[in-house]
C-alpha cells in the first residue's frame, strides 16, 4: 500500500496519546485473559438471534423499547438510563459531555485502563491516586485529592485488575464530599459481588452508574452496556450519545439475555464457587493473590511473569499480564470460569510453577488433561 502523506495534525492531546492495542490475536484456547463469560451467553439469546428479520436489519435501531425492558429488570425508571455500545462508549460519552479544559478526572489506580484513554481525548487533567500494596480502595487519599476542579471521580466497583471493592459507605462519603463532581460507579462486575448503589440512582444528585452485558451475560461481542444517573445529568449525555450506536442485532438479543435470570444465576454461582476453589489452588502453590469480588483473581507471579504467561498460553490457558498497570509489576490477572475449567487451569498452573521453580517438569497441555 502506498502511504499518502498529510500535514493535517490531530489535537495535541490526541497526538500525545499512546495507541491502545488489546492483546487479542488468536484466542483458540481457554480464554482467562479478558474477564469474559467463559461458556457463552444464554441459549435464549441464540433463539432471539435466529429470529431476527430482514426488516430489523434494514431499519435504524430503536433503543427505547429495549431500554424499557432493561430498566424494568433493574427496577429503575427508564428516564434514568441509556443503553450504550458497551460501557466503553458510556465512559467516552460521559467524559466528552462533562470534562472541560481545567477539569480534573480523579482515578484510584490501578484501575480499568480505558478511563485514562478516554480522558486523554478531552482537555481535562487526569489525577491518579495509587493504592497501597494491599490494593484496598484508597479512600483517605481519594478524599484528600478532591479539589474544586474535580469533575468526575471514576470508581470501578469491583475494581479491575485487583478485584477489590469500595464499600457503599465509602462511595457515599465521596459523593458527599465532592458535590461539584460526578461520582461514576462502574459496576461492570456487579454480578460476582452482589452489592450495588443502583437503589440510590436519582436520589443522590451526583451519582452515576454503569453496567455491562459483556461479563456475566456473555455478550462482549455484541457490545452492550448502560449508563444511568439523575435526569438532570442524563439530559447532557443524551445530547452527545449517538442515537444509533447500539445496533439492531444487539437490541434484538438483549431482552432474551436479561429475562433468562435462571441462566445468569447459574453461571454466576458457578464462577463464585470456582473463585473460592481456585484461590485455594493458588494458596497451595504459595502464590500471593488479592481477595476478589469479581470474575478474576490478580496473582503475584514476580520476575517470571512473562514466562508464566507464555507457558500458560502454550498449555492452552490464556491469562493477562498486568505488569504495565501502576503498582502491578509482576502481577498476572486470571479470569475465573466454571469449576471444571478452573480445575484444568489449576492443573496447568501447577505444572507451570514446577517449570518456573526449576523442577524440570513440563506443564500439562490442554489436550493431555
Ligand atoms: C471495570 C470495567 N468497566 C468497563 C469495561 C468495559 O466493558 P464493555 O465491554 O461493556 O465496554 C470493562 C472491561 O473489561 C471493565 O473491566
């Protein structure tokens, strides 16, 4: 391809941004690297998919009827929420709606990488507060970092990559102490935790919330999320949000996913049980890990983290090196799937550790186990 030269420059902030490449590539293995549902969505979604008509594909998508279904399922008024093209779009739109030059986005780190990416595309300043080694939510430091310029405080709850949480009381105190700012509580991993602040929506003037359908529901490929908050804030989000960013196929599938509560409860129960079993397997291997309320566990592998990820992958288990995250050198995040899958993962982990610790035994491959 001949590269055409151009003198057209992007905004300075965009030119300074690092390119973000999700390390996806070929993922024909047990995928414990992106916190997806490791089995797949409800079979009811496949039925909805098969029933999609040509008409539905021809017309522009209509979000509102499906928003009504989701709002009912969540027990909130539809005026408080919009569906988005994944939570990533919710974050992007929220930041573009509210972050001006001179504003500050306050982030406890390590946390979800895309907050910083979307903030970098605005003219706001990103202020980070580093958690200590326990990776517990740095409440005191967050409160101390609030300034009159703080405009958004984003808290993933449970957090990624740590799996640790902020309590309801901590969140409420932040909202109270920063009335000039939006407190965004990102509940992407809510189902594996069970605690929420959704019941407070619309009663606390600066509280907003996101949920995704990419994790427990197993619909990461359809790109579905939601952003919720008081009407007074949502009105600005609605101005910026594309009316058609959630496509008709995703909209046709979503009611089936949210209505199949039996499948969701089964899968979540399976992950929670597997999380406890896998934590014990890590203990047996003497691998430090952090208490997780999400569908993943952060582990301390140390200096051999790259080799660990490579060996696990060679044995058919993909895991995610989080060494580039602030304060996470040598740490690897492992998604939790079903009990059966995690038994397999634990066996491969055992073999990998033997190799790394110099026992000379090669890890069992997926085929062998
Ligand atoms: C905390 C958190 N928020 C949001 C997202 C993005 O979710 P979605 O797939 O809905 O864009 C992720 C994805 O990993 C996440 O970890």
